[in-house]
C-alpha cells in the first residue's frame, strides 16, 4: 500500500475513474445488445443515441477509436439492412 498522501489520493481517484468507466462501458454494451435485438424502424430510431454513446466512450479513451468505428459501421449496416 502507498505511504505518501498524494499516492493514496491517486489510488482513490483511479478507483473512482475505473468504476465510472466500467459503468459507461457496460451501459453502452447493453444499448448495443438491445439495438441488435430490434429491427426495422425501431432500430433506425435507436441508432443515433447508441452511436453517440460509442463516440463518448472513444473520446474518453475507454475504447479505441478504431473499435468505435467498427462498432458504428456494423450497427449502421444492420439497421439499414432491416429497413
């Protein structure tokens, strides 16, 4: 365990950040799963908000920008195919 107060604070901050990132990641994964489950007009309606969530994850560095691009591409193809 850390001995310096600044290091202890850094551990606390890292723990908070990790929990927050886990929450955002899990929430987005659930939204992606729900989007894949629906089809037609409903998928087209949900797509922009899920894409926005994915972009925020990439911006925050929770997922890589190329992974975000791949996810968005696959979801857009699925949404347009089910129209």
